[in-house]
């Protein structure tokens, strides 16, 4: 075998070694970046799963409330239709005082609007209750902070008075003894 010996200059070898070191450092940096990105993706996935679970829970709650409202509306309609059965065949007729009787449809529409108004009022009442509770909690927290600050001031004052009494007693003892 014929092996030729190739001579390479030292600066060229150093330059190649520096390039290798730079490439290895860049590779380590990219690996770190990739691991951080993978960790970030895992965090996003876990947040997404939590969000999905929360949304499904809210959807179930909403479905339950919606079903309850529909059932309430259906029972109200049934009750009203049973109450209105005694109305005459002609849906509109004049009373002696000039007012008209309402049709079944109009009565049901009035009840639905009344029901939605009541639901809206209940919703607003609950919202106001939550706001009042938040305000009350905020006031309690501020009172608590103020109370702690006052308590600390009182403790400091008491400690200073105790220290002053102790130094007077010690001072008297030194002179008396």
C-alpha cells in the first residue's frame, strides 16, 4: 500500500478545530432550544386539555340549565293551555267594557317574555351579588392589612416601653447595688 503523507499546516488544523468546536456549540444550543420548545409544547398541551375539560363541564352545565328552562317552559305552557281551555271558540271577542280577549298564542308569548324577563332579573341579581361579594372581600382585605399594621405599631410601642422600663430598672440596680 502506498500511503502518501500529506502535510497540513498548524494554523489550518487550529482553524478546523475551532470550526468543529463552534459547530458542536451550535448543536448543543439547538438541542437546548429543541428541549425547551418540547417542554413548552407539553405545557400548552396540558393547558389545552384543562381548557377542554373546563369547556365540556361548562357545556354540560349549560345543557342542564337549558333542559331545565325548556321543561319549565313546557309545564308553564301546559298549565296555561289547561287554564285557557274555557275561552270561547272565537279567539277575539269584545267584552262589554271594550277590551279584547287575548288569543292563546298571545298569552303564551306574554308568558315567555315574562319568563325571560324573570330569568334576566335573576341573572342580574346574581351578578350584583357576586360584585357585592367581591367588594366586601376587597374591603375585608384592606381592613385586615390596616389592622395588622396597627397591631405591629402597638407591639413595637409596647416593646419600646418594656425596654425603657427594663433599662431604668437595670440602671437603678447598678447604682443601688
